[in-house]
C-alpha cells in the first residue's frame, strides 16, 4: 500500500532526488574536476616552486606567489571557464532529465495518473533538478575554500568578487535550466528537444550577426561597431556567460581585467528565467498526454517555429552563397535555404519523408515574404543610408568606431564639424549611383578621389549610431578635418600625450624611447627618470595646445610602462615633437643630448621612386644630388616615426601628411629601407613630375585639393535641422 506521505510535498521531492542520484554524482564530479582539483594542483605547484626559488631568488619567489594568488582568486571567482561549462552542461542534462518522461507514452500515463496536481508535479520536477546540482557547487566551493585557507593561500579569496561570481552562476544556471525545461515541455521527443534548445540558445545571436551581413550587403554606409558583437553575445546567455566576471564584464580576456557593471544584464537574465519558468508551468498544465512521441506537443507552435527557422536559414544560406560565389548567388541561396529547411521541418513534424511536398502554400508565402524583405533592403525603403539623427539630439560624436564613450567629442564646434561631414557623406552616397562624376564635381568642386570616414553619434537617449561615408577631398572637407585635429578637445581626448599615466609604483614606472627621422627603426635614446619624463611631457603638452596647423614631426616619443620585475615594456602610444616645440627640444637635449636631424643625402645609400599607374610600374632610382636633396628636404621617415596613413583623417596622433598621388618615395640607409612622407603642401612635386613615367598624366597628384592652410573658422550648422 502506498503511503500518503509519498505524495506529500517533501515526500515527492525526496523521492525525486533518490531517483536522480546519478545527477548528484555527476554534479559532484563536475565541480570537483573544474574547481577543487585545479585549485589544489595550482597551490601544490606554487608551494613547490616557491620553495625552490626562495634560497637564491626571493624576488622571483614572491612574484610566483603573487601570480598564484591572482590565478586562484580568478578560479574561485567568475573567471573560471571550466565551472561555467559545468553549469551549462548540468543545466541542460538536468533540465531534460527532469521532464523527459513527457516523451514516453507509458511514463506519461503513469505520472499523470498520480493523485497530484500538475502544478505540484511541475514544481517537484523543477526543484529536483536544482537540488541535484546547486548544493554540490556550494559543497565543493566550501571544501575548496577550506583547502585554500589551510594551505596558506587565504589572501587569494576576495569575498566581494566571490559573492558576485556565485550570483552570476546561479542566475545563468536558472536561465539555462528554465529554457531547457521549457523546450523539453514544448517538444514530444528528446532529440528534437536538444535541437530546439540549441536553436533557442544561439539563434538570437545568429540573427544579430546576419543583420550585420545583410546591412553590409545592401547599405553603402553600414559599418560594424564593437557594440554589435556585444549585443550578439548578450542575446545568447550561454555565450554571454563567458564574457562575465561575476557582476562585471570582462574587459580583457587575456589579462582578466574587469570592466563595467553587468548587474543590469543579470537582472534581465533573471527576469527571462522567471518568464520562461512561468511559460513552462502554463504549458505543462495544458499539455495533452497523448502528444508524447511527437515532434512538437503543441500544434499552434508548429507554424511560427517553421516560419522563423525558414526565414532565418534562408538568409543564412544567401549570405554564405554570397561570401563563397559572389553577389549573384545571394538570391539562389536565399531560395535554396528556405526551401530546404521547409522540407526538413515538415519531415521532422510528420516523421515521414513523404511530407517533403506538404503545405506548398506555406512555402510560397515564406518565399514571398523573404524576397519582399530583401527587396526592401535592396532599395533602402526605410532610408538607412539617408538617415542622420536630429542635431539637437546629439550628445557626442567621433570619427572612430571603437573608442569608449568618454573619448568622444562633446564640444559644439566638433559636433557641428562631424555633423557637416555626415551631411556631405549622405549627399555623396545618394548621388553616387544617380549622377555622373562631372555632376558630383559641380556640386563639390574638383576632386580626384574620396576619403572614407567613420561617423559615430551618441544620442541624448544613450543610443549610438554609426555610419561610414566616402567624402570628397575638397577644401571644405579637409578644413573640417583640420579644425577637429587642431581643437583642444581632440588633443586632450585623443592624444596619448595627454592620457599617459606618469604615476610610478613598486611594480612599474613610466619609460620613454626617442626616435628621429635619421635614426631609423632604432631608438636614439631613452629616458627612465620619472621626473625628467614628466617635465618633457608637461612642456610638450603646453606647446601642443598652443600650436596650430599641421607641422612636421621631427621626433617621436614612444611612451611605455616598464614592469620592474621582468623588465617588460608595455607601449601606450606615441607623442610627436615638431621643430616649433623649442622648449621641449631643449629639454630633450638637456636630458639625453639628442638633437633631431633630418635625413641627409650623404647618409642615404639609395633613393627610389615607386610609381603605381596603369602604364608602368617598378622602382626608379634617383642618383642626381640636387634631386636627392630636394626629395629629402622636409621629408619625414614614415616608418621610423610610425606614421602610416595619408592625410584624409586627422586621427593619427594629430600628425597630417600630404597625399602625393601615384608615387611612393623610399630610401635605403645602412641596408634598411624606409618610406618617406611630407607635410601638407610641402611635397616636392616638381621633382616627382620630372621622374613620373610618360602616360601617367591622368594619375597626377591631387595637389589642387591639398592646401597648406585651411579655414580656421567653425563651420556653422543649423542645430535645429533634421535630415530626411
């Protein structure tokens, strides 16, 4: 006779746990091999290495000890990927196991014949999976902490970080467990459950990546931003789990650096877990017992699931075909993907290959919707390429995509300048396929080529918008670039000179190396004294803020952080000294004895001109002494000074060089070849014209669009104007 206690709330739960002892063992082994054992191994190894080093290298032994404390803290906290993987696997296994009886007719008949309500049965199954997993994590964590303190590594335990890691683990486990239980209830077959679960977990991220592919395919101004990939990761909890360190984002995977708070995301995940559990409870209560063994247990869900999968995979096939074979094959791939998955899903629904031709009307409608949607993108019905935010809604702007929000421009002058660049870009984009080159020149003036520019807006609502435009190299455009590059805000926000941390501590201190035009790839001097570095940089900052125009750099200061233990240098960036920075040059000479010198003809072994036009190619050697001196006058060693981009964007640490058209100038010094550049307006055009091959007149340098001085006035923009 069955005891009444068997159907009590506690009795059912105890019975469920007893029947799932295997999951308790699996959880224990999982957390043993991912938490306790690795920490024990690391502590034992650290003690051994420390004991071996102490007699002759106490500093090295301390370094090993501190690294071990950091690594153990990360393993106990939210940076242990093995523990995260264990939680994911256990959430899926226990979620499926707790409700898998719904897929077997005999088991369904037995459980649903018990004198227990569906709600109690749902709660019992749900709690059984949780109790077989979560307590084992806490047990292994407690044992691990006891071992850590017993072996003398207690300093590695950061209780705040540990609490955040526990919160993150529990929330992500509950969400993944709830999604698994929901899909198990929704399906009538375990294999279909696992396939649908993969789709539920990863298809939102796939949609975000497909959005990037479609926008890149159809929109001229689309550009990727780091936020797009962050959004894709957040849409898939299993992926986002590995980007979190407890209640914070991981800023750097390799170093383990922690970024900003992720409490908002965890709150969303917790809410999603509650909603998934509520939906699972509702579906469990109304689920018909006879649906065991079917693909989907709910008939109304079949059509939406099929439409979603067919549309998604149609686009995915189109993008893959386009990437492999070119633009034409996007459309055949679109159709093939949608048709193929319509067939596959119908076969799965019916468990019969003859269902391949079922519901042709559904297929026709899906194809019509898919093609219509792609045509709307193709002809930009929504006006993506034409859209600019209202100027009075813009809080900050930038011409770079991946900088943090605090590195964007907020001054009205720079906002107005970037807004004007966007207006020009929109007009160029709209006319590109409609007007001839001559019509464009009538609108913008003479220009030979366009400059690609990224425009990024942060709106007052906090939302960001980014576009990539091609703008003509007209005097107005170059003047806008010059205005931004010479603004105090740009210098303070963007230049490493103003963002270099001069603070020295016991682990690291500032370090500076000096490179000149004549010195090549090798530093001509270095400065390690923190006081001298501070004096040089403070003086250069004052002169940089006072300086206007695009002056040629004569000295590159590579700013680094020197790690004292291992003598490893981490480069932070470059600061440039021009010939007008006389106070800085005087300090450099005082501290290092270095006086920058230009490249001299006597020091150059060979000088070549490389023309790249349609009629000829190859290197032309220049041996005439006067021509060599003319080519070396005002020349900048682009390789030695690390100036790799022609003028067209101001964001090369504030250094602007001229675009000299169809020619590259190279010199060989002591067996090393370097590429030269010239300040704006100072390229030796007469010498280049002398050596330019015949037939390349159409490739003449774009001197008419590069002038030495640009308008200094701020471009007036109507801040109440909203573009169409």
